[in-house]
């Protein structure tokens, strides 16, 4: 009788996988960072997770792995029914400066053994990039497949697998598009940027820059640095709306402040040419210099601008 009662009780409870799924995708909710800060101070686990995610990715703030780890650790300490352990492990694994890279990988592997979908996604990402584990596209794909039914980021990463196939077929594009639409519905910003590119390139139909701008705007609302940069390009080209060099430069600045190297390079070009801003060689040097270690074009522009300034000084 006791066993039957327990079985009945368990049947009335939501499955743990559903609880995990709800918690997992809550990290992509379009919540106000200031509201999240206030809620996190009151012990709201989801707010802690969102704050950690913002610092990890640079969304709406600077990238700061240390601060991300503190928020994820706080969320982990407050509730065992969240994906905080997986995010904390991923932060450790991808930020060697924290000195816990090996520990982070082990945390993810342990969570994967427990069946956690977020851990599967993030460990898959490590396999995809060869970070802390041997690079293995097949292991990454398998982990993404296992997590994709319930986690938006896994859907996005799996869509990228199809998009990055050596020769993507129409079927590959169709599958990828379906996955990205599902991920975007959950609020995952990376999927929105991909959907914008779908419309920019005209995959599966005609090019539609207005629709592309819509998806970039959606991702911008979530502080995505790539989306902010791409929206700046749209303003500079007059795609999907009015052309504005001033607005383009302003958006490049927002993205550059988040540490996105292509935006830093673009902003350097704005200052070097006076496009959308007052010409300022010192500002151009600053932004080219920040982007140069990660962007070859910025490094060339930096060298050329320095040589030009040196020549001008010699002439005087």
C-alpha cells in the first residue's frame, strides 16, 4: 500500500527533466540586469544564473569570468536543482586564469554522468573547440543531440553542426533552421543572430534584410555583442532601414566595449576615416590596438596608422 501511495505521489509531480529544462532555459530570459541584481541579493537562483551568464558572455556588461564564477557558485550553493554546477564547471574550464580548468572539466563530466542536459551541451562545446579535452566533433555532435530536445543552447550548437557541414544540403539548412527557431523561442540570442544570417543570405527563399534586422534587434535586447555589431553594419549599409553612419559607429562602440574584436576594428576604422564620428588618430590607435591580437586586419591597420603618424612627425 505504501509503495502504491508513493507511486501515485510521484506521478503527480512534474518530471525532474522538465524542472531541469525550465531552469536551464531560464538563463536566457530577457530580464533587466538591475532587477536580477536585486533579486539575486534576495536568493533568487535564476537571477544568479542570468547574472553569471551575462558576465561569462559579456551580454550587457564586460566579460568577467571571475564574477561569472561567483554568481554560478552562489546559485549552486542555493539549490541543487539548477544547472549552476554545469555553468560553473564550464566557466572554470574556459577561463585558465581562474586556475581551475581541470576541475571544471571534471565537474562537467560528472554532471554528464548524472544526465544533466546543460552539462552535456557545455562539455560538447569543449569537445567542439578542443578546450581541455581532445577535439572531437563526433563527441560534440552526440552530446548536442542528447541535450537538444530540452535545452535551447544545445539546439543552437547542433544547428551550427549542420550549417558547418562541408557541403550543406537543403535538408541540412532546413534542419538547422528548425532548431534555431526553437532556440530563439526560448530566448537564446546566438540562435537569433543565425536566423538573421539566414534572411541576409536568402537561405530557403529570398533575401529579407527587414526580417534579418528584426532578429538582430531581438538578440540586441539580450546584449549580444555580435548582434550589436551586425546591426551597426546594417545601419552603415542602409539594410533593413535608413542608413546612418552615426548610428553605425555608436553600435560599433557598444559592441567594442563588450570586447568583440570585429567591432573594435570597425570602430577604429570609423575614427581613422571620420565616418560617423570626428576623425581621431589616437582613438583609432586605441581600438586597433585592442583588436590587433585577435584580428589580423586590425593589426595591419594599426601598423599602417603608426607608420603614417611617424612619417608626419618626421616631415615636421
